[in-house]
């Protein structure tokens, strides 16, 4: 199941197997085994794929929706990432404590 979808994503991104493996911090050998369907992708690989290329995890796992996240989903992800970084900065500066609600 994953193999065909990974191949489809890679082709849509116009990347070689070597490129997508390097860009997702995965060995070429591991990536090619994922794409051939010889091995299930690791959680770390899936996380990198979703975060780096905005792949819709629901599509990849449950065949629901489109292959790539919508702009609204991407914006929400980036907003949450920024808020998380600001919170870490405020904690490190002593302006809020770790138990303060988000």
C-alpha cells in the first residue's frame, strides 16, 4: 500500500529516490525498500515526509483526502510551530513558567 503512494508522491515532487531519501534523513536502501513494498516505512520517515513536503498523512495511511495538505492545514501547522517556539523562548527568558497554560 505505501509503496505505490510513496512512488506517486515522489513523482509529483519530481524527485529521484536518492533525493527524497536524503531529504527525509533516510538511507537510499531503506527508501527503496519502502517504495517497493518490501518494508513498512518507519515513523521517523513518515514524520519527515509529512513535515517536509506537506503530505497529507490521512491520504497516505487511510486513503482519505488529497495527497498534499491544503493551504489552511499548512497555515495551521506553521501557526502552531511558531506559537510553540515563542512559548519556549518565553520560558527560557523566565517570562512564563512551564506550568502556564498554552
